[in-house]
């Protein structure tokens, strides 16, 4: 088992390196977030021991249980799931990053609930890059207003954008949607200082995301194997 996780991590790092080489990017400019949702704390510990520092979770209660079993490990925790208003306190108190901020109400709550003794919560605006109304994420034309609200908060730090496009098979189609996202990111960067993170790309499409300019890929399956749920 430990061998497998180690090999998977090496393989993902190789994929990131060659994707960067293909588009002349410095691999240092792409960070790897290990998406540990549904995986036991023991597997997080294993990957952490191999040098993986940041982990992503999409359910608050599941994450809190894992954190309790991993208090001795210096892990940077990212919340990447849909944010329910009644879970913002736990997110503000226990996570380092919230990647899925998509509405004004959450901005106010997270800012108020972020404890004063912690560093500001690092936040990404989740944008719906697909034009499917039912999907999570704000509309592209709502980014600016949300960004202005976030930068007005003392306990939040705006770092950029996150998106979860619908899966596409062909590289060119993946590249097209990530390209649209990159354009939104560039626009945000021009108007808001400190914006440096484009969270895009998962196990199946990280090469296209990197080609389009992603600075953070969120990988679950390729590190841990297939999920049961
Ligand atoms: C599950 C999940 C991932 C990882 O997906 P894989 O295909 O397993 O790599 C990335 N981002 C978010 C928001 C997720 O929920």
C-alpha cells in the first residue's frame, strides 16, 4: 500500500513536470493539492510523510474528524466543497484556505468568524466556467463585485479563482474551458493585487489546465486510486 501511494505521488509529480515542460513553465509555479475526501486519515498521514503538505476536503464534518487524527502533522487544509452557511464557522476556524467562495453572504460570515489569532483565511472565488445555471460557482460577471467585498475584509485574503468545469474528453475542449478561466483570472489580477492563484485541473485534465495557466491542481483519484463514493 505505502509503495502504491509513493508511486502514485511520483507519477503525478511527473505529469505536472512534463505538462510544464510542454508549455515552457516552471514546475515550481504549479502546486499540488492532494484531495483526500473519502480517504482515511492514515492515507493522509502516509502522503504527508512523503512530503505532500496541502490537502483538500469537501465535507466539513469528515474533514474535522480527519484533522483530529492528524493534529501532530503540519498540514495546510483547503476547503473545496460547496459551502453551507451553517458550516462557515468550522471553515473559518479550522481551514487555511477556502476555495469555494461563491456568494456575498459567505464573505461576511467567514470574515466575522475567522479567529483573530490565526492568519487571514486565504480565499478563492469559485466561478462557474460552464454556463450551466445549476452548477456551483458564481457567474463570471459576478467576480468583480465579490472580489471587492473580499478585499474589504481584514480577516480574508483574496488569492484568486477556482473552477470545476464539467469533465471533457478531448484535450482541446479542456483547453478551451481552462482558457476562458485564465482570461477571467488575468482580468482579476489586473484589478486586485495579491491575486496569484488559479485553482484548475484534476486527475483527468491537469495537463490542459497547466497549459492554460493553472497554478494549483487538485488531484484525488490519481494519488489515492478510485473513490467508492
Ligand atoms: C473530488 C474533487 C477533486 C479531485 O478529483 P479527482 O478527479 O479525483 O482528481 C478536485 N476538486 C474538487 C473540488 C473535488 O471535489
